[in-house]
C-alpha cells in the first residue's frame, strides 16, 4: 500500500520493519518541533524512534505517534482487599509484598497470574526495573543498543524475588497452566486478590463486575520512587508519498491534545491517551477499572516511565526464552543466575541470525 499510487495520508502500523530503510515513512522530527512534542515526556516516543538503518529503535528520528497506549499494572479485588485491611495501593515493593503475605495468611490467594503465556514475565520485568533503579538497562536491551545485556545483578535479584513468591505460595500451584483467557475469568470470579496484567483487560472486568475491582501501577522499590510500566503504542505514521502530510501531522497532534479526541481514545479505542502533561483527562465511570488505568497513565507520564516489553526485544525471545525460562523459575527448576544467563544467551543467538 505504501509503495503504491493511491497512498493514504495516515496509516496504522504494528511495526516498522524495513519501512524506514526503504524511505516509505515521513520523518516527523520537523512536526515534533513545530507542535511542541519535544517538550512532552519523551518515553512515549521511544518505541517509534529509529535510526536511519531502520533497525535500531529507541533513538534517531521520530516516525510514528499514536492516540494512546496499552498499559500494564496490577488489578485488585476491592472486597478481598478490604478483608486484609488494604485501604490504598501500595507505594513500595515491600508494601506490596506485605499485602500478599497478609492475603496468604488470611487464606486468600495473593495473585492470579497467567504463567502459561507470559504473565509472570510481566512481573519479572517490573521487578527488574525496580532493582535496576531505572528503565534504561532493559530499554537499551529491548532496542539492541550496543553492549546492552539483561544478564545483570538486577535481573538475578528480580528472578530471586519471583521464585521466592512462588515458593511462598503467592501464585496458584498450577500457575504455569493458566493462560490469559483463564486468568481474568478466575480473577473476576474472586479467586485471588491481585492480577498483574494490562489495561486491555479493563473493559471486560468492568463489564463483568462494575465497581468491584481497582487498578494501580506496579510499585517502585522505595516509596517516593519513580513509577515504570510496560506500554505499547497504538502507532500512526505518515507515508512519505502522502499527498497531505501537513494536514496529517495536524491530525496526529489533534488526537493527542484535543479534549474530545482524547475522550474518544478511551471510549472508542479502549486505550489510555498519550500527549503532554496537563492535557485533559477523559471522563470515565466513577470507580471503574478503566478510569483507574487512565489515572495511572497520568502518573506514569509524570515519571516518564514508559518502557517497551522485554517480549518485543527480538521476534522470538518471548517464546524461546522468557516464557519457558520463567516457567522453570517459578517451578523451582532453574536458578536465578541460570535464568538471567539463559535470557541473554538466547537474545545473542537470535540477533546473530
């Protein structure tokens, strides 16, 4: 489509592939300067920046923006939370662990999770970023920055904590057999206190049990620390052959800054809106999970803590390493150091192909 004769002015992309290298997309840097996007939290643009070679993400020129993002965090059951005296979201990792310990002691499963297809990997990445004290190490690894490695003390520590949570019974014994279809069903039915997942689950949870569940960002290691979360952009780009590039760029700015457009991003798109700090917050149903995800994204923007998923570091890293190695980890069949080394080994192997 982009190399044809009847090219659209705006196109939605899941990935860039060779489109930048083949000069089929418009460099948005001039528009970013003109509209002031350069003054917004820049982590929301990291995944859509590419070097001229079209393969190195996270730096270089801007080739895409979007109306909003998918967002990860932790859902919680308000009724079960009240039973253990949880009155607000935890603000530190220790506080989060304390709540899970109280739930376990009260006979409540601390966390429902889909270990079969990567949910425990979300937790591992959050822990890794907490222990690293920064999103930079994992983000550089995600984007294949020269010298980046995931085989680090922070990853080993994260793996140690995740394995300990499993040993302490914070997950169900069959966590590795639960997928992302079964996990939300179990959570909505009241099986556990927490469920670490993404805002794509929020509309279904609200529809099934309006007002009965909440959502918060995975807490930083220490209270007062910066929040970080895995996000994915709903990316729009302007083809290089587009006839109305300036109008297309104005539209991209509009959907991120106009109050009605931002409202439609939530209502029609089911995602949280991107944009500048201080932009209008879309209205949502009081007490809804969707509303909590929108509010949480505002907090995340203030921390400039948007980061890509480790699962996207290479085309097959999730299937070949992250999921199976995390399953071995929570089952107690590998060590934290072996886990960390295995991720880096597979990453190196895939990039060499």
